[in-house]
C-alpha cells in the first residue's frame, strides 16, 4: 500500500533532489502526523485543538494550514500512515510465505504482538480500527484476498470473505484491547491461541491449526 505522506502536488521534476525548503516542509508535515498519531494512541479522536497539536509537534501554529485543511484531514493522514506501517511490518515477515492459511495466522499473531512490541500502532488500531474492517482501503481488502485465497485452495472453509474479515478482525481488536488493559498477560500465548481458534473456526483440524499457530516467528523490525 503506497500512501503519499507529503500531500499536495509536487512541482519538482523527478531529476531534481529536494531542496532545503522541501526538506523543511516534509519534516514539518511528518512532525504534525507523528503528533496526531500520539494523540490517537493516547486518547483517540478526542477534542484536541490545533494549538495543542502544533505544540506537541513543536511547529508554528501557522504551519498547520500549509499542510492540512482540518484536524480531520490530519487524523486521517495519521491513521493512513499507521495502517501503512502495520502493513509494512506484516509484509516483512509474511511476504515470503506461500500457504494462505499460514499467512492469515501469522498476520493475526504478529498483529497481536504489536501491543508489546509497537504499542502506539496497536493502540491506534484499537481506537480507530473498527470502521476499517469494512473499508475499501487499508488492510481489510488484503485480509479479504488472503482469506478468499485460503478458501479457494481448500485450506479454510469460508462462506463469505467479507464476513470472515469482520469476524477475525473483531476478535483481533478485542484481543489487542485485552492485552492493553492486562499488561500481565503473555501476548505471544494469547495471540497464538487466537490464531489457533480462528483457524479451527474456519474449518481446520485442531492438530494442523495448533501446528500452524505455533510455528516460529521472526521478531518484528522497529518502525
């Protein structure tokens, strides 16, 4: 998934390197988006002012409108970047897998582990993720394709991929919330159990589901 983090038209030709002004604008925009991500992680789309956002980003108040027309536009950019970061993390691990059932299980297990390894991403997913389970953008379309591929290959028994995404995604968001509110829980054990139960729900035998849901996973890279 490719997301334009700069926004707006680019008047430079492809052969021209960014000049100092371009780099400064990019840093300002990135700082605003990062501040919005922190607010989303801490309190969701709360009633935060543009003044608070620019102060958190350590940029001038007037700089905001050079990049965004509203707070909603900024928060949408922050969520889009979070989804991109999530997708990049998953691709770094599941990109080489061939079995769509294993890809699905690994994606569930890795996303659950984000609460301990990348808590800001996990918190934003919990606070904003529900609408994206039925969105045409973000990771829902890819999850739907993975589940449909698993069904087409006879790996999972799925009647409707859209419903399957809602079922799996809802359970995953619930587990992320559980892990956030219960720091004593073992995130690896809990998310492996979730992957196992989802595979069983989608028709896989307990023995195979257990084997797939406990295969070794590499560590997620830092964002």
